[in-house]
C-alpha cells in the first residue's frame, strides 16, 4: 500500500461544502505540482490526479462489481457517469 492517512474534514466558508488537505507525501510521490484532481466514488471516494482518472474509474467499477462499495445506480444520480 502506498499511503494511508487520516485527514480532518473542514468546513468551507459557505454552504454544505467541506474540504480536506492532500498529503504532502502523496504530492511528492507524484513529482509534480498537482492543481486539479478528479474525485470518483459512491460510499468510498477515490482521488486521482490528472492523467489517472481512467485508472480510478476502473478501480471504482471493479469494487462495484465485487460489491465492495455501493450501487452504481446511486452514483449516477449524483452526476457520476
């Protein structure tokens, strides 16, 4: 396993949105300045830097097929295709 860290979720200035910080070890591992990530998931979120979105989608699809995480129909209601 490459990295496993816990992060506190913090409230943003308005609305129901929340945020987290990305681990510096993960950013160092990528070896580049990450400015945009893609978040994919249902009951489990996978954060992927640009260029690895397809791999993240395949991981989520695999876990859904194995019924490790929630139903894909629920995810598509939230805008994930």
